[in-house]
C-alpha cells in the first residue's frame, strides 16, 4: 500500500511517531521499575493466574461455566 502526502504531513507523522515511541519507552521504564523486585517466574505465575481468572469470568458471563 502507498500514499502520497505532503512534506509537511510527512514531518508531522514522523514527529507523532517519535513522540509515541518516547511515551512507550517511558511507560516501559516505569513498569520495569514497579516490578524490579519481582522475579520473572513470579510475574509469569501471576499473569497466568490473572488470565485464568479472566477466562473463568468470561465463561460465566457467556453461560459456559464449568464445574470446579
């Protein structure tokens, strides 16, 4: 796919992309700092538990709950 845009719009798009990347990097740094004292294994375990709990809630909402 291709598009023809003005040099001004190209510059604006480039600036917006650079700002988005900067914001993402800042967010990632804050997240890393917040979990600096948590092991990767513990993070993975916590994430798996959250995903499973969310899936169970979604099943219940859809009327597809399974007996425990």
